[in-house]
C-alpha cells in the first residue's frame, strides 16, 4: 500500500547523490518532451495496468452523491488522501449509505481523470471496515427512522384485549405459519385467522411484505396483524430490515406484532412493530395470552360483581340489626303492638257508633212511615170517587127524563099541527093557487090578470098554469 | 333483552362492567341502586361470555387480488399429522 504512494517520489532519491557528477550535456541529449495529454495518458496506462484491481482502506470524507447518481468521496488516512468515485450502477447495490467519517475498505481500479490531472480510484464495491455492510445498513436505517420518531414508545399501540380476527403476513411454505397455527389451534380454538401469503426473502420480498400488510389491514374486523418468518441467515431475514416494511408496519391502523427468525434476530421491523415477538410461535402465544387474560378478567369481574353486591347487602343488613338494637328502638315492637291494639279498638268503637246512628235513624223513618199510612190518603180518595159516581148517575137520569118529555111534547104538537094543516083539505079534492113565486095564495080572481102565471098545488104534485081572459 | 341491545361492543361492555364493579365495591349505594347495577352487570358479563364463545375456528387466505377463500385444506392435514 505505502509503496503505491512512495513509488514516484522514491525513484529520484537514489540518483540525488550522484547528481552533481552528471554531465549536463548528457542529460540534454536524453531529453524527451511529452505533451500534458500524452504524459497523462501514459500515467493512466501505467496506473490502470498496475492497479487494475486493488483494495484500499481509509476513512470517507467529502462524500457527495451527485444528481447524476454517481458518488464522489475522498479516502484518507493520517498521511494521505485518495480521490474516489463510484458510478450510479454500483451505488444502487449498496445496502448502506456511505457517509463522512465512515471507515471503509473499497475495491476498484486506479485511473486518471485527464481534464484535471487527478488520479482516482473507481470503486465497484465499498464495505464498512470492522462490521459488515448489512450491519451498517441496519444501524443507519435504525438511526434514521428513530430520529423520525417511528420507534417512539408513545407511538406503540396496545394490543386489543380480545383479538378475534388475526391477520398473518408471511410465507405459506415457511415454518412460521405452521408454528403460529399450531399454537392458536391448541390454545385458541375459535380464533379467526386470515393469512396474506408473501415472499419473505429474495429480491422484491420487502415490497411484497409491505403490500401484504397494506392489504390485510383493509379487511374489516382485523384486530391484530402478525408479520414475520422463521429463522434464517441475516441475508434471509434482510427483507425485514428494509425501510418499506418498517413504514408499512407504522402505517397500519391496527396493532402489528413482528415475529422474525429466532430470539437473537432483531430486525428493523421489530423496532417499528407495536410488539416484538422473539419468534412466530411466541407471537401466537402473545395473542393467546391477551385472549386468556381477557377471559380471566371477565371471570374476575363477574366474581367481583357478585361479591360486591353480596357485600353491600350484608352491610345494609348489619346496619338494620345495629339500628334495631339502639336504645331508641327498645320495646319498639311492643309499642308497635300496643299501637296496633289501640287502633283496632278505635276502629271497633267507630264501627259500633256508626251502626247505632244508623239504627236510630231507621227507627225514626219507620215511625214516620206508619204515621203516613194512618193518614190513609187512599181511602179518602175512594169516598170522593163514590160520591162523584152518585152525582153522575143523578145527572144522567135527569137528562134522560128531560129528553123524553121533550120528545113527547114534540109528538103531540106534530099531531095537532097535522090536523090543522090546510094541505090536509087537498086530499079531499081542493087545490091551492099560488102566485108565480109561490109566496102568496091567490084567494080572489081579481088578483090575477090574463097572461099571469100561477102555480096550483094539488094533493099530489103541482101544476103551472097560465091565466087567460076567456 | 332490550337492554342487551344497548351494549355497543365488547370494549364498551367491559368498560361499563368495570365501572359498575368499582361503584359497587365502593359501597355507599342505596340497596335499590346496587341491585339495579348488579342486574346490568350480570347482563354485561353474560354478553362478554357469549361473545367469547360465539366465534368459530376459521382460517382464510387473502390473495393478491383481494379475494378471501378458506384455507382449511392446506393446514388441517398437517395439523392432523402432528
């Protein structure tokens, strides 16, 4: 390493001692003049062939990621500096973010940037010195998300007291899902489980897990989500150290339990999750414990409820007993009995008095009624009616008598009138002559003159006659 | 019956039950009130028990298209083997 830096400067030194002895003319003859470009190209050729693949260790400084996507930095140690560049296509493969102060080992080739006459190392790989790149990436992401507050205790949600519908995001082929179902099947037989299968390792696994999380929390009624996988290498578990998974966990509206690998494996997902379970089985146990705690809680509340009511009844009961024993209540029941008897007696007296009053009034009434009967209105009415009948009879007889008398007198008058009637003579052949109007009886012939009309009444019928002067 | 329908959900039921138990344990309540609370408490407790029992075991798979289907066949065999 040090030979790389020392080489160009070391070379003249051995000749320095012999310099004054050399003939200036000899040197003049040997003079070859290069253009800057030529010499630069020559140097580049030397460097590129000599240092086509080297490992260099140093500390990063002046680290800048350009808009073009290329990364520029300087590697330094206490004695020297080396410019370095990493092109876009390589930068993308970095798990961690190179930053100032980082002690790294880079792999690359040396080259020269002609326009500036600077030599530099073109890196195709950068790895942190000491810890692995993955570890560094882990630390960096952890620090960044932590500073954003994603891991804050205040952000963590409590698990539901009674998880009914449990979402699981993991691979269907892994050990994790079997472990979880085994535990739930044994200790929480009526659990409702929804599995969202995802890849859990390899390219694209992290995005898959994040999408799975986003999908499953949109199902109605999901109370809690378990996300994880079984054990494996750090690389196998890497998807759970990706930012996209951490952010999906944080964005979940329901609490998330992370369950990645074994007890010793700690991932970024574990920090982001509301609860970290050391293993998938443990995640299931946590859910079961919540449910069992809850059942116990309800049991206990039921017992306390009954106990409390019994207690309060017992307290009231003993208060009644205590009060009963107070001096104020001495002979209380006897006094009550006495009052009761008094009450009964008074009631009896009242009833008696009422009945006597009624009887007295009844007697008065009967007397009055008797008197009334003696007055005997009905009989007097009978007498009056009999008298009326008698008067009636007399009146009728008198009326009848008077009517017979009148009839008799009428008959005798009629007979006499009949005998006196001039018309009776007509039966013997006489006739009566009347004037035309039959109002005046013609007694003398002079009373009429020829041309007059007279009427002649015969015994039977009448004649109209004209008077002539014959 | 009627009052069971006034229980909103599980969490609400538990919260109410806890409050009732606390009140009763503090005592100092008239007998009528305690019995009234007790009755409500028993109702809530029964509600919770019913809810605990009523769920039935179910395993479903949610695929990428958002379809849910039962997964019984995939896991029950393995469970039996174990």
